[in-house]
């Protein structure tokens, strides 16, 4: 299955966090499931927080941010009765506002599971609830207001 | 002048975004001024957003996050009548919650100015207002709730 980001229009696919067209990037891959979106990512050891065994906050925010805009695009796509990768005009959202609540330290070395759920979709605005877990424990939660780009 | 992060206790200085002890990191340096804190950072070209000419949102969140916790430590230090680098116990804050409002695209290639202002400080909790500007224009604003670690 191709990831949501693999359907981004090439002009908008350069994001360091998730753009297929960024050779140096992290290449986060998000997938649309029945009731949610998911992405899995295992941070490199260099991405430590203040202490070497935890992930730094900026990466957690990055993962939620990239996954959130991908989720918004996928949810909007589905709400319009479209399939990802069809030949309609591309749908691409950007972040207007992101909140991240850090619930507990995120362990470094583990695979992280990022999930997204659609809270609301009105016109070009989507609100997505986000969470990041390691080993079944929620380490961070967040919410994003994403706005559709006019591509 | 040594940066706030250069006074972090070595055990807590491994952050990828700003830790002096992280050899692969971004090494953000924040400074305490009269009424605010400041950090300056020029992102590498690889840190692009969806389009190649803008900075990706995750890096903006990272800069605000690292600068925010440094600011909280410096403001708390001063509120207690202490000087950075004195021989008292180290003061180190971590993020409980971070909000980032993206006001306009942040141009890639420019030096970014990150500022922090203390909103409130009560016990171990500090609220810091944050902003990120390029060429005198505010590109992102945010607010952080930071909590002091028991080092």
C-alpha cells in the first residue's frame, strides 16, 4: 500500500519530515485505515532529548505535524468520495496550529506509533486529534488545525 | 557570553535540538537579555517544508521547544536571584505542553530569530510566550507550559 505522502503532488513533496522528494529527510509514511491514520517510526539514536534514553521533543512535534497534515489530506479525500491516487486534483493541507501535550518521556530505540483521528472537517479546515505511543503506552497527545492549500 | 544551554547539567545536555553534549545535534544557543530571551538559527537547506523554499514545521516547533525550556530555566534562575553558572543546583525545565501557531511560511536560507518572554512563573511551572521571525516578520508564535525537573 502506498503511503499518503506518496500521493503528494511533487511540487509539495519536499518536506524534511515526510516528503518523498527530500533525499535527506525522515520519510515518515502515514496510512489511512478504517477509522484512523497510522504511521510507524523508529528514531535514530542521535535524536535524543536532554537525557540520552529519551526522544527529543522537537522530533515528537515533527512526527505529529507531518502525520497530522497527511491525515487531514486523507480524511478530506475520503469525505469527498475520492480515492488516494485517483486522477482528481491533489489535496494537500498545511498546519495552521499544532498543540503537543507531552504525557511522559518517549523512549529512544523503540518503534513509535503515531495515530490520527478526524475531529472535524469544514470547508478547507480540518481538526485532527493526534497521539504518539511506544510499546502500547501513550507518550504524547496533540491536536492540529490544518488548512487546505490551493494547489 | 555563554548560552543558557551551556549551563545545563551534563546529564541533561544531550538534546538533539540544543544539547552541547549531542555531537550530531543542532546546537541551538539561547541567551537571556533584559526582558526576553533570544536565539538565532539558520536552518540547513535540507530542512525544507513541502516546498523547497520554506522551513518545515517540525523544525520550527523544535526551535520553539528548545528555546522555550531554556528560557524557562533562565527566567526561573533570575527570579530566584541567581546567576547562570553560579555554584547553586542546576535548573532544568522540560516541556509539558507546546502550542505553535504558524502565521506565514518561514523562508529557508534566512537567519531566524526566536524570542521568549515570561508569562508566569509559579513554583515549578513556567509559561513562556514564543515567537519566530525572519527578516523582521513574525512567521510563527507559540506558548509553552514548562515544568522544572528535579535534578
